[in-house]
C-alpha cells in the first residue's frame, strides 16, 4: 500500500510518464490478483505504447508482469507490436526471440535470429539460426514417430538411455 501512495505521488508529478504507469502495473501484480492487474494493464497499454522512447524499460516490466501471471502469449504480443513500431531495435528482437523460445516457435525464432545477424553481423546469431533449424527438424521427427509425450519432458530426449540403467 505504501508503494501505491508513492506511485500516486509520482503520477501527480509526472502525469504522462509511461514508466510510472509501468511501475503501477508492477505493484498491482505484486499485491493484487490477476483481475486487478489485467484491468490496469489494459488501461495503460494504449498510453504506454504511444511513448516509444520508454519502450525498452516499460516492455521489460510488462513482460515480467505477464510472465508472473503465466500469460506468455501476451508478453509475446507486446514485443511483436513493439517490433512493428521500432523494427531495428536489437533489444526488442532479442526479447522477442526469447518469447518465441519459451513457446517453441522455431520458425519465428529462425526469422528473428537471421534479422539479428543482418543487424549486428555476429556469428552467434547464425549459430542460433542453425540451432533453430535443428530443433524444428527434431520436433517434426518426434511428432512423426508419435512420441509427442517426449515434448512435455525435454530432459528425456537429452538423457541417454544407458544413464537410466545406472
């Protein structure tokens, strides 16, 4: 409750600040339930997205809140939207890649990693692209052979069968 008082004071001092709104959302996420946070987020998203200069900090806060609530799809949507607004931001691309990684969207990971390579010309992003292709092929092979239950426990794929006998 003390934090909300501080945020209200900040809002009176900086009424149009996207960062203050992001802090308000974060406090509601910590003290309130999902319903309260969702209503505050929906009210603030339009205002926050109009201030492109605050994107990195605000989006990181929103991502943390959505991940805390278990809504990875909404965090991904936020980065996809921001990416349209600022298509050459390396930080946004990297966060979007991470969201796609959590959701196992290998084709989208591949596209983002290639865009990151074109932007900064670092070889590690080519490695990421190749790794995305390998993961895509592995996923298709697993589905083809009817072993979809292995996708729920990825450690079982990586653990050698002789190791379980020990």
